[in-house]
C-alpha cells in the first residue's frame, strides 16, 4: 500500500511507525512535542504501542534511558493515518 507523504508532526510519527515499526526520542530528537504526539496517537486514536526501555550514555558520558515505541496493529494504524493525514490537509 502506498501512503501519501505526511503533512503534520503527528502524521510523520505515525508514518514512521507504519514504515519502520518503531519510533523513539532518538529518531525524532528534532521534533518539539514528540512525546505529546505519541500520547495523542495512543489515547485519542487508540494506536496500540509497546514500550521498550533503552539505555545509552549522553554526550557527557552519563547514563540515561528513553523508550522505544513499537507498533502493535499495523492495519489499524494505516486506517488512522489515512484519516488524520487527510483531515489535517483539509484544515489548511
């Protein structure tokens, strides 16, 4: 299935989840509000995600952790993606 290019931050995250199966803070470190968008996808659109805790070190050598979110139901995610990507395009 060919998906249209995303037209919002929320659609970008969902597109990445559909295409690659997971997202994390490392993937979208440039995006302000990344965690809010993930939360909206989970709560408002009922996108099922499994969290996996990842450990790493920051640039100062200190240990830190972040969560990687893995998509559970790709078919549902595609339906939601088509809905929100179209909806947000029409609003502009």
